[in-house]
């Protein structure tokens, strides 16, 4: 393999003699797949992958290589001319004492002309080199920006945005650039050895190329598989890093060891400000916790050209937390995993590191909702390049609407409608007029300040609905049978305009993770059943509960017959009265005495959500009807439906 210079580290022996070398080239690089433009849809801030930009950069590298080879040929000719001049000059000095004054003047003029031609040629070659470096820097900047875009879209994908993984295409460009910058540095070093004077800019050129090479090699060490962003202590998790240089530089031959530690936000900021690892190869950065199984070896796959390390069984055992200020909680505190390694190439040590996306560390499941608020806000609104882990304190409603839609659609399989988003806007801003870009929502409004007359925040409410839908209502939501995001007043006005027996399903405003049935009876009176939560739907599913209530005949907004719309979601019933084990078959049914007894006005609300009598709640909502499940403490209220 040809030798290409590199100075992105420090000499292992502590001294730098001459110009250290680094392996380059290394095999044929596969062709680039033709990319296509892909948009992130409602991706919470994501835009189009500029695949044509990356492809254009890849296509321009061969032309760059031809220019480098042309310069190499020019340098070789220049070296031969210089050697001829040097020989002539040496011979002249040896014979000068035997020459006449006229001969001396003639030879001086000849040598001066040769020297002038050499200086002109050298200057021309340096200008060509600078033009090549300019073109190289432009291509490298494009490729690194594409890599940053990939990392940004990786964060958006953490919120559920569509993610086109073009990392292999980016790696192909990086492998070629590693080879190109090595050749450029080789050419510059050759020119540095052929000096006519000490006044040219060759030293600055060498420093610039080395800096570009270092930036490329360090930037290409990334987290390919992110750890869970809400991380529970003493729970196994996986992650993976990848070095996009592939087999270039020969680093993959020895398979360097990668270590992972956890950093606080302040530690991550200090680490990013330093930009480089400590000089001592044995130095381990200060961490904020203890992770087990945190060491992995990088391996190179010859077929895929992937040079990576996988961590499959890591576990966070301990965490050190910073002092909290004001209303801060542990669910607001961000950490990051730091992956780092060092390798020796041609007596020089290269140190690389990369940070994961921010993570929130929890110890109990009830900390998840607020933790996901922190992560969702960070993933959606952070800049591509930032100081860890700075995010805006407020964002435009249009940005937040896109993020909420992305999150909900990825979790439930169906996007929010314009009416849904208008309802969410009304809930956040306490008004139903949207001012577009003039509407801003703060972090505190999003997840810290309780909603009016409620004990929970907007995010608490939204997250609970998202979880309820994912766990219990997924099929019905995807089928378009749940209106969901509509306030009680609008639901009542809508139902009053419809035929008796029409009903709709809406998410409760007052109950976290609750869904309620609103319907209009034959007397054109709109009634609301008290909400069902996950605890209720674990006992009997929503479709079966709707099937139990004969007053529900048409589903809004499709106005289809109830059984026609819900038939496929009903639980299959057994056809025999007695099971094979001798027990009589029975089932649980939803039962609303106020409806079945034709009560219409003020009705006591029996919101039975568990089989325990102490869980019975009494309400006084004049338009709400208590729906009693059969698991009621009074025997004569039990309604067993014998299955024939």
C-alpha cells in the first residue's frame, strides 16, 4: 500500500522525526447507489434528504482524483528538472575555478534562468495544489454536512419521523475522500522536500491539509444504533458505533477496542469544547455513572465494508445527578453516552470519540411520561450543530404541531387531521383562533404548567391518550372510528344535528387516558358516558362495550351502522352453553341502568373502573351517564349474559 501522511494525533514515542506516515488507499471502493429524494412527511421538522447533493459530490471525486494525478505527474517532472539543475549547479561549482570570467558569466546567466523557470514551475504547481485543495474542501464539507443531516434525521426518527438510511452512500464518499486527502498530502510533502527558498507558503498548505484530514477521520466516527433515550437503571440496553473510514488507513486490521461511559450535560459540554481526547492513552474521561459490559471491539465486515462495534448487554448500574435548580426534576436532566477509542498508525496515536443522542435516566416507570417530554422536545427542536444539549425555550405552533403529529402517527399508525391539530391548539392556547407563526408555545406550557382546572399538563394528557390508543384502541383508531380530539361542547353541538342513536368516540378532557362515548337519543338529548380508561378496557374491550349498548346505532363521522362498522372488532363468542371442562359459559357486559330505564335528566354517575368497591366514584355531571360494568358490589346489579 502507498504511504500517506497523517498528523491527527501525537507520536507514540513522544517525538516527531520527519513526517509521519499513515496507510491509505486500500482496495477498490464499490460504486455509489443512485439516491432518490425522500421527504420526511410529517416528520416533526425533518426535510428532504438532498440525495442528489451527495451523489453529485460522489461523482465529482473521480475528477478530483484525475487532477491530483496530473499534479503528481507535474511534481515528478519538476523533481527531475530540479535534479538536473542541482547537478548542473554542483558541476559548475566544481569547475568554476578553471573557468574564464566570460564562461562564469555565461553559466551564471544559464543557472539563473533555470532557477527562474523552476521557481515559476513550483509556484504554478502550488497554485494547482491550492485549487485542488479548494475543490477537495468543498466536497468534504458537502459530505460531512450530509453526515450531520443523517445524524439530525436520526434524532427526528427518535420521535417517529420516517428515516432513509443512506449511511452506506456517505461511507463510500468518505472512503474516497480519505484516499484523496492522503494523496494530496503526499504531493504537498514531496513539494516541501524541494525548496528553492524559505519564503513560500508550503508550511501553511501542509497544516491546512492535515487539519482537513483530521476533521474527516474524526467526524466519521458515529453512533449508528442509538441507546434508548429514556433509560431505566439496572435494565439491559444495546447500542452500536461505526467508523465510516472502512478499510482505509489500515485501522480495521487490528480491531481497536471501544469503551462507553455516561456523561452529564455539563461534562458533555466540556468534552465538546475540548474537541479532542486527553493526550494520555490511559486517561479515562470522568463519568457520571457506572455502566457494565461497556467495552466492545470494532470488527470489519469484508462483504458489507462496515467497520463497527456492537454493545448488546450494557446496563446502567449507578447514576450521579447534578443539583436541581428551581422546578427542575430528574426527568428534565439529560445525559449522553460517550464512545471513544484510540489507535496507533505509523507511530502516531489517533483518538476518536462520539456522543449519543441525549438520554434521560429513570428508576421507575411512572417517570416515563415527563422523560419522554424532555426527549421529544430535544429530538424535534435541537439544531444540527449545538452545544450539548441546548434547545429553544419556545417554538412556533407549526413546529410543535408537526412534532405532535409525527409522534402520534408513529405510535398509532394514523396521522392527526387538521381538526385534531386545531383542537390541540385550542387546548394549549385556550382559544380556537390560530395565528400561524405568531403563536409560540413555551417548554413550561408544553409540559410544566397544569391545564386550566386540571391537575395535569398538556403533555401528561397527550401522552396518556397516545398510550391508551396504542395499547387498546389501535385498530379502531386506524379504521377511522374514533373522532378522538374534539371538545365536549363541539361534540354535543355536532350530535344534536344528527339522527337519534348516533354516537361518537372522543378522548376525555378530564380523565387522563380516558375515552368516552357521546350519543344523541331519540328525544334529541345528548348524553355522555363517563370515560373508560386502560383499566376498564383490560376487562372488556371498547368494541364489545359498544356492542353491549343497543342505544348506540350509528357511528359518527361515517354514519355507518354500528355493527357494520365494528363487526370485525367484536370478540368471537362461543357457540356452546357448556364448555368441555363442565363449566357454564358466561361473559361480562356493559350495562347503563339510566339508559335502559329511559332516564334522561340528572343521573347519578357510577364510574366503575375496577372490581373493588372502594374504587366507585360518584359524580354530578348532568349530561354524563355512569356506566356500570358487571363487576359491581351489589349482586342485583350484576347482568350476566349466558352465551348460547
